[in-house]
């Protein structure tokens, strides 16, 4: 079991937890992930990319959005609570001095992009970083990215902060320049990664995407994370999580992600009801305590 040692709310329903995991902190590399169980006995196993690590402290940082039953359970955990963490898993990001790299993070995807930006910077690359969200309140890790980027571009869908645009707009402008970037990295919702890849394709800019699919064991045994890349079946947990974005069949991937949507929605609703009931019980207990004090 791994103990949570810190927890912070980054934006609406987006949490950063620091977890005691000395072996993982020492061995992890940029781009790798862990499998997490919030309920250590019967809980669903979910993949989360390692957003940061502190080998000296023996801890890793995980950033997640509470959108389903399992992530809501994880969001209810507090420092001192235990969760199960397995890793590091997946192939590390290929890092070298490419020259000019443009790194694009959308929404929660900014978190897994962070260690890749760190590693590319350490390798001596010039970095343009584009981060985006639907609105200002959902933007995360701006200061961390600003500290690493040679040029940081912030966009929001509604124009509430930074530039009013989708991340693909500045990406296209950068690819149109001479010289064009030597590498593009895009991490975020599948639809965002798909259109980032389509944006860079006409310019011939090699584009790496990190896929977050349905995953159970994380070791290639279950086949739940299979995707089609260049017409071949690949398993995200052992062949990825990073692939050439121009080769990924995003439409097939998104269809598979929707396969259990009705079940996920039902579990999500049940979880919301349980959280609301727990909150009401806590409020009633407080009120009862006040009454007794009088």
C-alpha cells in the first residue's frame, strides 16, 4: 500500500496528490504511468501518468480529474490514507536534442506533458509550450510550464484568459514558420490529439501523442487497451503509451472508449449520491453537536 502525503485542488474537480512510492520515484522516466486502485480491495484499476517525482523525498505526484466513480473515490482520499500503486509502467518518452519542440497540453493533459517538457528542456531543446482549457478556472500548471518554456502560449475556448482559441490555432501558426518545429508532442482529450495530429500532418512535423485508454492490468495481458496504429494492433500499456500521432486510428479508439459509457454514467451517478449522502450525514452530525453544546 502507498500512503498519500499531500493533496491539493488544482481546478474544478482536478486534484494533485503526492504519494509515497520511493522505488517508483527513483526509477520512473518521462512519459511513464502507474496503475492506481483507490479501493485497495475491490476497486477499479485506473492508469495515471506520473506528473512529477521527488526521488529524495521518495514520492510521486499524480494529477487526475474526478469524472468517474473511481476517480471520485480517489478524490475523497486524504493525506494519511492508503491507495495501491503499481509502476512505473509503459515505455519512457524518447528524449534527445531535437532542436525546436512544440508541446501541446489540453485540459488535464497538461499534467502528463509536464515531465516530458522537463526532460526535453534538460536535453537542450528550445521549447514552445501551448496549454489550453475550456475556461480560465480549468487551466492547470501554468507557472510550472512558464518556468520551463522558452515561449508559453495560453489559450481558452471562451477567451476568459490568454488567447481565445483552440490549441490547434497557434500550433498551425508555429508549423507554418520557416524553419518548422523539429518535433510536436500533444497530450489531452483524444479529439484534441486527433486534430493536433491533423494540424501537423501537412507540414510533415513528427508528432507524438500519449494515449490513455481503458486499462486493467497494465502488463499487456487483458487486451483492453488495444488500439490500431499504422494498421497494426498495439497495446497502450506495453507498446505505448506514446505513438506516432499520424498513425493512430483515433476514431476507433474513441469508439472503444465509449463502449462502457452507460455503465460508467450509472456508476458516476451512484457515486455522486453516496458523496451527497455522506455530506448530508456530516452536516447533520455537526448540527447535532451544536445543539448538544447549547
